[in-house]
C-alpha cells in the first residue's frame, strides 16, 4: 500500500501546496485525492480519514491519518531520512525547523488579508500596518537564514528543504498582492515562482476546479502574474 495525499483546490489551498511539495520535491510518491472547495465542507469530504477534518491529510501505508502539514513533514522525514526533507547540518536544521514552525503558527495578519489565489495578481493592493509587520518579520528571518546557510543557492538553509515548502505559499502571496519586500526577499520569492514544482502546481490550479469568487478582491485592479506564465 502506498501513501495517499488528500489535498484541496490547487489554486487556493496554501496548506495543500505545502503538503504536495513535501512529496514532489523529495522524490516521494502518493496517490492524490482532490477535495472540491466549491462543494460540501472539507470536513465532510475527508470524513473517511477519521479523525482528520482538514487538508492536506496524508494516509500512511499502514492506514494512519496525518492531518497537519508540519506533522506530515516530520513523519516523512522520520520514515525517509535519505530524502533530505531537513538540512543535514545541525545548525541549519534547527533554524529550518524553527522557521517552519513560526510559519505554521504565525503571520496571521498576512494570511488573513492575503489569501492565496494563484489565478490572479493585483496592481493596487494596500497592505495594512499589521501585514507590513508580518512582511518585515519575513524579511528578517529570510535574510538571517540566507546569510548564514543559503549563500550557495537560492533557498533558505542550503539545498531545498521542508522550510522552503512551508514558505512557498508565502512567496505566492507576495507575488499575488505585490507586497513590498527588500531585494533578498524578492530574490527568494522569484526562486519559488521559477521553481519547476511550483510552476507545475500553479498550472494545475489554473486548469482544475472552479473559479471561487470568495477568494477574489473585485475592487482591486489585476495585472499579469509576475512569474513565468506557464
């Protein structure tokens, strides 16, 4: 029996993107099951994977449900140490885990004001002071990791690791809403937008499911997607 990965609409489900990248970027395979965000509640659609009620949910080969993205990362890292989900260097690994945990529990202003929407980009979004505070925190921790561990490539702690999967939807939000970031952060956002796996996910989101109006901000002017078009 293989893994099963239950995920939400790829255009809108930021947590599902994280879960999917944890498989796609590290050479792990899973049967995918898509939840319809335009239909009944997510909890009802994943009810067969008790006690899960959110996406992403991973079903292990033994049939256990893992219904939290950070738990999925740690479980996969435990089961597949050769895959390299976390950095091998102890200091880099500790930093990566701290940053992923902060993303998992924090940045509520950014997440609330700027829902992930890979089908649109906006030209005139005005971020609140709370959102700008979250952006400043991102700039600080991204610069810290890049300066200490990421000098040899585009990612935070050396080679691509689980912490980069956790920040991929944040990069998407910065791109969608044109949030003001410094050069280090902008380069990190660009690395995500150009990443083959991220582009594959976005192509899927552009062609799968319905356009959900409650994720759009009709009062804002739209613009072309700032990353590669495909």
